[in-house]
């Protein structure tokens, strides 16, 4: 009898123990790890050297003198070098009339290069993939691009696919958020994310200055990655996702319309980048930082910032000091070791660097990515990560802050933790002679060759011999 009473009295304790162990196991499976990723590097015959870029500009039939000057000025000040890549149809002189098949082939080249290499290197079989997320913002086709990947690699019947369009340059973090949500509800999952942009059907051939700019900044690129919440694979992974914050200002008309695909006055489709874009980006960035700061910064920095804000506000009220002289600055370096910034353009990098108080060392990966690969849309932050890895900057325990901006207008950010030392694993940056970066002097080939054109009459302009 005593024995049975002892068993009965221990049931509540066993039940509580079961609940605790089950909770810990569930939390362990909800973690999101990056197992590996593969960047896309097109063949060398797809590079846009200075002289060929000049040819492309000059053969544009719809440009006048002012548009030529605007284009050349934009390229000269863009921060982009002469080794970036463009779609095949540009080199074939067909940018004014690309076909739908051209766009599909552009994507299939990306899939073959990135997914094939990634699966081989990780040893993951296509049938192991439980979740597939593809984000190509400016190409919609039937069947979807995610279905094309499922068909090409013969994935399982129950694979969960998501095909995202219209998410812009911040789409890869939106994809991560989808994967993260799936991982919170299902154990032992393996997910693949493919992120890129289709430039082939979106090369603007008109003369609207707000749309011409996209031709100067956007270049061919992409990335495929494998993520998992399997505890058994945690030791093989390279990064762990600690938090992710998404900010969307689509309800503000000015933000919504500053970055939009539309037609010009002649009915030519293009991507409009409005003058209100910097203002919209700054507002979204500030609101995003307000949400993410408490998640990534240590308590001591939050307390320091809070106390300083209160003190300065009291001084401001008492002495009627100017608002600019009393603005406190939060130190994001207190909780972040590396900054992975979206390479939207030189101005974007400079603005974020100034806002976060970053050094040239901190923004070097973003500047070099813009210079070498250009703005590759949603995949750009992964080229920045690849630069850090190739430079052997990432050590176990380091914290990496990733920021991206996109049409809508959106600002998304996340914090990664480096799970193991990354000793310069081979990636596309190693093929670019990473030892030569950053160069001693970052020359601008467009400025050297075309800077003089700004004051010339386009009627007499010809490419130098």
C-alpha cells in the first residue's frame, strides 16, 4: 500500500518533469541554423567592362543629351566597378525585345550553378528538402519557379513550396521569416531558400530618369542556402538565427510609391526610383532599429542610452537647448561584431554607416560587394557575408547584424550568431583573388574614361579608341 501511495504522490512530479523536458526539446527544435550557402558567379563573358557599358548606353535609341549625361553621371558616382555581370541578352544586343524564355533561362542558369553545388557540398539530397522558398521579385511564370526546381531535382510530393514575387531587395529576409515560422511548428526540418532577381525582362529602354537609374545599379547575382532545425546537424552549421524583425511602411503613400514598377509616359515598363526614396528608407530603418535594438543590445547599453536620453531631455527643457545638440547616440557595436549591409548603392551604405556610427572596416564588405558584384537585389547581403567569410573575419560566438531594404517600403533585419570558426571556406570571392581586396586605391574606371563627357555635346561624342 505504501508503495502505491508513493507512486501516486510522484505522478504530479513526473508530469511536471515531462512538461519541462518536452518544452526544452521543443525550444531546441525551434532554432534556425544556416547549414551552408552558395553564391552565383556568372561566366567571365558576362562581365560589364567600362567600354562595353559605354556601348550599351550609346546604342539606346530613346536617350537625349540630358539623359546620356544623367546616365553617365549615375554610373560614375555609383561605386560599381567594371567586373559586374549582366544578363545574356544585353551582350546579344536584345535588351529592347527579350523573350519570356530568355528570363526563364536566366533563372535556370542560377539554379544549376547554386543548387547543384550546394547539394553536392552539403551531402543533402533533394528528397531531404521539406521546405522550399524561392524569391524572384520581378518574374512571375506558370508553373512557378519553385515548381521548376521541384521538377528539376525531383523533390518529394509533400515538399512545402513558397514562391514570392514583388518583395524587392529585402526578400531573402522575408524568406527566412517563412522558414523560421515553419521551424517553430515542425521538428527536424530541412529548408532551401533561393534568392535572386530576373533582370532580363526588366531592362528599361526608355528615357525617364527615375527609371534609367535601375540599369546603372542592378546586376546579375543570386544565392541558394540550406537551413535546418535538426539538433543533429547543429555542429555542421555555420550560423544560428537569433532574431528577425520586419518593418513595413506600405500604409504611407510616400513610402509605397517611392520604389515601384510602372510604365513611363510612352508605355515602356520600368522600375521607378523616386526622390522620396532616401527619406522613406531612413524612416523605415529608424523604426526597425527601435524594434530590434532591445533584442540585440546588452542591458548596459540600453540603460546607458535610456539614462542619457532622460538627462539630455531634462537639460533641453531646462535650458531650451537646440534639439540637434541633445540627441543621444546608441552604440550598436556594443552588441554587434559584424555588419552585413544591403548594397543598394553608395548612398545607402554611407547613410547606414553614418546612422550606426560604423568605421570603414565595418562597411568594407558592403563597399567591396557593390564594387565587384553591384546591387544583386535580395541576394546582395549574402555576397557581403561571403566577403567576410573569405577574409576569415567570422569566429565562433561572433554576432552578425544583417540589414536589407526593399520596395513596399520595407526594412528587414536579423541577428546571426557564428556557430563555429569559418576559416575562409571556398566561395566566389576566393575566385576573385580575395587577397587583392580592398585595393590600395579604388579607382573608378567610368570616371577615368567618361567623366569628361559631362560637359561635352553628345553630337560629337564617340567612344575613345
